[in-house]
C-alpha cells in the first residue's frame, strides 16, 4: 500500500470548499513533477478544474493523486484536520455529500449504526412476531441479540428499541 500523502502535500494540490464539499485542483508546483514539461501539461489541463469523480458502483467520490485513487471524504478530512482518519461517517448517509458539516470521524461500529438498510416497511429494531399479529423489538449488543419485548404495534416496539440504544449510540443513532 502506498504511503499516504501529507496534509501539506494535499494542500499544495487541492482547494476544498467546505460549504459545497467540492475539491478543485490548484496549480501544482514543479517539485510535484519530474520535469517542467510535465508540470506545464498537467497544470494546463487540470488547474482550476473540479477534482475527482463519483464511483458509480458505490456512490462515493474519489480523487486520483499521483496515480493513486483515494476516497474524497478521507482526503477532505486530511486537508481539514491535518491527519488521515481511520473511518469517516456521512451523517446524512449520502456518501456523495462531502460538505464538512456532514462528515465526522467514527469507529467501524458507529459507521455501521448509521448505514442505510433495505426497506422492510418496519422501523429499525422491529420485527414481526412469529406468534400472531404482534411485533418484537430486538437490539444487537456485543454480538448478542437482546429481546426487548413484544408489542401490539410497530410504533411501540420501535419506541422500546430507541430507548435501549439512545445511551449506547449517542449522535450515531438513526431512528429510521
């Protein structure tokens, strides 16, 4: 795996607009290239243009720096904080929204808590009971399923689930 570029190097390459999440190429200095001709060609084509593009299979923006592809939200974090993150979470779950207010550092588990899930027609933490027309609330904690109860409505079951996870997940809690 290639060595990650420093924040200083990234700042010589890119400008980040926090309100829009856009990265733009800067005019890069000669020491980024082997010779002046390569520098002039690169700057003539890329300087001032939007950097990166979307990976259609995953929905994330990526940017290629010195022939290595990086996820744009990770580059943005390094630009803004000076350090590379272990994991970044998009608060609104839109992986193409790289506005600074939408990015936060997270653990792998916190990122999973905020992940979109397939539409089941039921709120999170709620399943149809196998025994009659009732709903159960369940919580997975430390790789164990915890049964929170059986309820007459999905709303009641979801309320029980929310109460159980609110303290555990804090700002990473997604009610939907």
